[in-house]
C-alpha cells in the first residue's frame, strides 16, 4: 500500500470527466450568482437607508437605479435607451466626471 493518493478523475471515461467538470463549473456559477445577489441586496439596503448628503451621492443612487431600468428594457426600445444614455451624459457633464 502507498501513501500517494490516486486521482480518480483520470481513471474514468472522457464523458464522465466532462460531466464532472460541468457539474463543478455549474456549482461555481451558482455560488457566484448567490454571492452577487447578496452583495446587491447589501448595496440596495445601504442605498435605501443612508440618505445622500450631496447631489453627487444622489446621482450615484440614480445611476444605479437607471442601470437596473435600462437592463430591463427590450432591445428594440431605442427611445428609452437613448433617454437613459442622455441622462448619464448629463450626470457626467454636470458632475465633472
């Protein structure tokens, strides 16, 4: 008997190895999505509970909300997408970004 561990993945067929790799990748993606949702919830709670102390801070909150809105727009809604883009340009121009 040896103390060297045997890597079992090398002893399985190619299809089984690919299936294992896919399961591992899916588990990683699900974990990342869960962590992202937790961070988004934390950010949104802070945005709701901490009042803005300047127009720049209020613009940061507005940018976040507009990005959520723009992401939900259908791709053919070019009018509203252009309006959101124009507002972002206004924020940049007026905020000195």
